[in-house]
C-alpha cells in the first residue's frame, strides 16, 4: 500500500516520497505520513465514495472518506457503460 504524506504547513495532500525528496531538506520536516483508513461500507449501486482531506487527531493524520448519493446523471452514465 502506498503511503501518502501531507504538508502540515500548506496542507498539500497527497504527497509521496518522491515529492518530498524534491523539496529542500529544511522543509522536509513539514511532511508527515497519513494513516490509512479502510473505506466504510456503501451501496455501490446508488452511492459514490470519495476521499476527504485528512484530519489531524492528537498529532496523527488520518484519511477520511465521504459518501454521497449518486446523481441521476451519474447513474445514467454508469448504466450506459454497463449496457454497451
């Protein structure tokens, strides 16, 4: 599993180890790993899951997930792909 990082000053996310290696050494301390969070259960037939910005809880950054109902347009597009 790929580890993602967040810049705690600018909140740039996701950043990866290659991104961090490109910044000057003094700024590398601004990056911290974001802990993986399994996505919650959702109804893939009617809902869309998406990643939210990470949240800082007591100094540890965690992934967050959002779920919303799919729009009629999204459902129609999905159905058009399935019924080709």
